[in-house]
């Protein structure tokens, strides 16, 4: 059986705080607030997690998601209009 991590005398106060609309799901509580409530809070990660993360390095500075057209923008040359010449030959 797991050891209870929260002091039984704080449970009702914690439940009331989390469920009576004092906070919402989009407003996270801080470490300080959680500690004041009596929640078991730790900061940081175990060294084993950092060692695991070192096994999967992330690339530094990948490709840009957008490619910009260099300025000044040079328009592409247009082909000569051959329709007017065909009409004038008739």
C-alpha cells in the first residue's frame, strides 16, 4: 500500500480549493501556492532524467519554416505576345 503523501488534516482544504471555482483549469497554481496548500511539491528533475535526455540530443537551429523572397524582387520575364501578331497578319 502506498504511503499517504498528504497530511489528512489538509485534504478537505485542498479539495475545496481545487473544486469550488477559486481557480480554473487554465490558471496553473505556483509552487509556492501548492506548498501553502500542503501538496507535496518538488522542484527540478532527478539526474537520471537528465542522463536520459542526453541520449536524445535535439538539433540546434533547424530549417526555417518560411522561406522569404530576397529583395529587391525581380519579376520573371514575360514571353512576347504572339496573339496580336497573328491578328494583324490576316
